[in-house]
C-alpha cells in the first residue's frame, strides 16, 4: 500500500477537499440558520409568541448555537439542540411577563403570506372557514399538546420530541393522540 504524501489532499478533487476540510463555526451556523430558521419560527409562533418576538428569539437561538459551536461543544443532534433552546427561550418569554399579543393576531398574517391557489370565491370562503375552525381547535389545545403537535409537524420523531420538551415518550404519544383526535373532529 502506498503512503500518501502530506500534500495529497491538495491534489484531490474539490468535492473531496470540501468534505475533508472542517467547516468553521460561522459557516456551520449560517448553513443551519438557512435550514432551520423557518421551522423554528413556525414552532415559536405555535407557542403563542408574537411574530416580532419570535423572530428575535430565532436570532438569539442561533447566537447561542454559534457560541456552543465555537466552544467546541457537542455537535450531535444539532436540530434537536436548536429546538430545545428555542423551546426554553419560549418558556422564558412567557414567564418574563413581556407584552404578549394574541397568537391569532400574528398567525393569520403569517398564513396569508402564502398565495391562495383557489380561484372560486365559494371555495375560498369554505377554505377560510375551515382554516378558522382549525386554528381555533389548535388554540384550544393544552400547551403541551400544541408543542408536541408543532414539533411533530416539523418532522421530529417521538423520542426527539420527548428529549426537546423534557417529557416521557408515553406522554408525547398521549399528547399527540389527544391533539390529533381533536383535529380529526373538525
């Protein structure tokens, strides 16, 4: 077997050099921000945090992530870490007594940004009525059920949700079962 020269990596194709070269914390945070900003923002809004405050918390989460990576701490399960920090910051926000606007003052504005693909006014009315009923059911869910549902909607597995929210696996399953049962009655 042939020994590789110290400069052998420099002669490798660019794709291999990119894989072999460690990314800086700045680059890693930027990549994670691009990937997880929208899901974290949706999660915070589902926790009844007004949009401007939720955007600020998202920024704080990624500043904390930058400090975490710069300190060379664990890089395992960074998506779970990001959502755990966002959840904890949401809890601090609610306990701090800051001015809180109604969840639904901000949620329709976020939802209305998506273009409607329904052309028929009757279909638009029906879809809007259904959305209002759906949002009222989600609002009526207990905080734990709503948090579990929001994280599941972001693609997290039951074990990851349990870890993020500090719950048992059985509690996550029960919360999701209750939430989905209420939503299915609409």
